[in-house]
C-alpha cells in the first residue's frame, strides 16, 4: 500500500499547478511542475551536505584541481552516508530564491547551472530555461517557486519510495490531462500492470528469494512507467530484492522525466539514456533478465534505414527486415538481442522474458517471404513466443485500435515448449466515466487477475486457446490455370494489326482466306495453320522478319487476333520428353497421399501426357495466377487435391515455387489471426423476426405522422 501522505502530497503539487492557468493550458502544466518537483527534491536531499560541498568547491577551485565534479559527487551524501552521485555548488537554494523575488529568474537559472553535469543534461532535455522566461514574463515564476519552497520534501519527511510514488502519480495525471498526445510516451497504468503480471508472475518463486538481483530494460521507456511498475511489483513481493532498471528514449522531455524519476528514487545502479534505440543502442554489451516496452505504433523507420543497412545484420538477425512504414518489429528484434543466454541448471545462464505491446499489424501483415513474416518465423521456430493477449479497443489515449501484448522467453517452462497461448480479453473492459482522448475503456483489477490466471493455467477455454508452434505456419505455393484463347479475324482486328505491322498485309489476307472470319477455339491448331500459310508465301510477300522484330510481330499478332475465352482449348507452351518425377525431391518431408498414381502427380504439376514419351505443358494465364497458403502440418498434394482441384479442375502447382527456399517447399510464412481463432458464428435473424420488427417501426412512423397531420 502507498504511504499515507502520498496522495496528500500529490494533490498539493497538483493544486500548485493551477497557478499556471492562463500562460499555460492544462496539458502544458507538466513542463513546469515536473522539473520544479525534481529541483525541490534535489534541494532537500542535498541540504545536509550542502555546506561541505560549497567549502570543498571553493577550495578545489582556488587550487585549480582536476576531477572537481567527481570529488563533489562523492562528497554529497544521503542520510545513510552513501554518495548521491550528483551535487550543487551554487550558493543558492529554494529558501534564498524565495527571499529575492526581484531576481528570481536569473537566480533560478544560476541555481540550475550549479548542478553537476548529469543533472544539467536532464534539465537541458526539459528545456526548462524557456519555461523560466515564459513564467517570468507572465509574473508567475515567483509564486510557483515560493509554493514549492513551502513544500518539505526532505528524505526524513518523504522517503524515496513515497517520493517515487508521488512523481509517478504526477506523471500519470499530467499525461492523462494531455490525452491527445500522451499515448506517444505513456501507456495506461492498467495495461502496464497486466504486462508486468504476465512478465513476472511465472518467476514469483525465483523473485522472492533472498538476495536476488534483477535487471529490467525498456528500450522505448517514455516517462518510465513500465520500469516503475515492474519495480513496484518486485518490491511488493520481495523488499530485499535489488532491482536495476535501464531505459532509453528518443523524446527529450520523456527522457528527462524518466531520468529524474530514477534520481528521485535514489537508484544509483540504474540508468536512463537519451538516444534512438534502433541506431544508437546505449547498452550494447548488456543483457537483461526482463524486458518490456510499448514501441510507437506504425511509425516508419526511413530515417534509420541508411544506418541499419550498413550493418551485416540487425542485432544478430540476418533475415529480411519489415517494410519501411512500420518499424515496431525492429524493437522486438532488438529486445531479443538482449536475452540472457539460457542453459538448464546453469545459474549463470538464466535466460530472459519479454513483454511488448503491439497493434494488430505485427500479427499478420506481410505474406510469406516478407520481412514481417520472416521475423515471426524466426521467433516461432526458435520457440520464443509464449503467449499473446488481445486487449479491448479504445484502451490507449492516442488511438482507438485494438492492441496486443506479446510475451516471449528463451526459457519456456517444460509444459510450454513448442506451444503458443492466445488469450482473448477484448470483451473484458469497463467503460470510463469520462473519456481521455481515445481512451474510453479500462481493465479493472478483476480483469487483470483473470487474464493473469488464464496465462498461468495454460488451459483451453472459450477465451484461451493453446496451439503448437507449427499451427501458425504455412507454405505459400503458386497455382496456375491454362491460358485459353479464342482466335478470330474481323475487320476491326485486321485494321488494328495492319496499323502496327503494315508490311504483313499479304500474309494477313492469306490467313483470312485460309482461316475464315468465324471464331476458332483452339489457338494451337490456328498457329500451326498460320505457320503453314506463311511458309507457303514467297519470301518477299510474307513480311515476317527473323530475329527480335519477328518475335515482336508474332506477339502483336496474338494480342490483336485473340481474346481470353474460358470455352477455348488450353494454349500449349511446350512439349518435351517425359521427366523422371522424383516425389521425394519435389516434396521433401512430405507424406504423399496413399495410392497417388504417377498420372495424378503429373497433372498436379501441370504435366499432361501428349503421346508416348512426351509431355505437354500449358501456358499459364497471368490473370488467373493465384496463391494458396497450405498449413505446415498438411502435405501439399493432399491439400491441393482436396481444396483446389474440385473447384478448378485444370489448375496445377507451379514447380518453381516448390523450391524457392533452401530445404523447404514453397515460401514458408507465419501469421497469427485472432479473429479466425476466436470467431463465433451467430446465425442471422429469421425473416419473420425482421418483418415483424419492420412492421412495428412502420406503425410507429404512421402514428407519429397522424399526430402531425391531425
């Protein structure tokens, strides 16, 4: 439970924010209130050793000694006598700032500049100097600073845990006030609680051990809410645990808030870094026990592509990368690269767990062979994907779309190996009394506990389904149907052809005489007759040109005088000697249907016996080209004979697609379709019921009209 003075202090700071009304809109209050809360806390924390720091600073400055900052950082100590890791060597403090209202702006700037470099960097990201100028112009700066000076945030009155909770509460409230943009750097707290439960509940036994040390990372940490909630969970289960958190963010203000939160809580072994995670990993050699994140939805990575393309791989992943317009999966690949190695029974190789929030796109976007599908394949075939939870729509401040929590681990429990759990929580929402941007729904504690229990139980139910990894894989093959052409010489087609190839007038007239003007439904026999007609003409009269030009003439001839007609005979592409069909080579690792004859296998592959020792292959119709996704657990031929052939009897499998990937059959893809898994058929209402309802509506309308006209 939070300390008794936690809410009272939060409310007081929130009330001070009302002084900003006018120069600032409520969504902008955090630009002033969060930096000043940090400043006042540091002011109180540094007070006991401030005098000794000032004396030492004067001595070292006069002497011109090196490493002044490091010495002063060690000299500034907390209540337990441990170095704080930062200091302030300005003669000013909040009491003196309050005592000189005429110079409040200049003095506050000087006071901030007196901090050690690590604190100054944070305030640079806050861009607080601009806010000081704005407040001073509006005559609000002194009022606000004076209110903060009246607030005693000394550690003896407000310990680190309470102060951390206060700061988290302020971040949450300010971000919700700025609901139109808060989703960019703030995840709803109940979503984080569910993520943390899914991430940590499985390891409760380990995390409650005495002396446990845990490392947690959020590579898109925003204001640090996920890291804070994970710390709170572990602290609630084990007060003696040592938790080290690490985060990185590319939004300057979010970074400043998260870094301040760590300093306020006194986490000296933790780090928040500023930078673009995808191209500037601030923890390149580090691995973590737990990772969690809510990366941006649907944000393109065009700006990062040039840098990423210079590397032979992306964070150890050598496959195809996702499309440029959505880089969400790149964050997951990055997080997987931070897995601790795992080896059963080895205490030094403990493995890792990941929880990440995505929209629906990473589940199914991209067909077989695409970057998204290849990343899903890489994850699933390594058996890292443990579970996916579908959340209700309208859960986030800046979007109303459906979202999903993915849980991954490289140390799945034995009963989870080779399995993936899907949990449908889309209907477990409570309506909010007041909307916050696009957020109109939330998960209550009962829903969070229910989903957590479902995840732990690993049972099949109406809202929880267990699948084998291979259930989400498929082979994509190309299916062809023959081109069928109807030939006819008409006045219109003849004019079109001769406009392009006037040199073939004699040849066309001879063909018209030989073939007539009626439609002919066998292009193969037509072409044989055409060739005979051309051969019978004198060389100077035929007009057919050898080489590339002649090929172009023949192409134009077929395009002009033929049209696709399903009633026509298939166009023969070539005849060749019958191949020796090695089914094991064509379909490796496939169990072909029992009793499959050679002739059936030949027709499945588009080979038809023309005469003894010869095969016919038909020319495929590009307009009828299609693909089939065949589940990995099914053999291609059985599926084709069952699902394709009964409906299109002239279809065949393109043999070239059977060997597009080394060691596989066709392009292998993976996708996860929640709607298909959890679809529940609802029978349409009967016509009688609909007619009755329409009659009732019609009667009400007529009654209303009577009231108007009478």
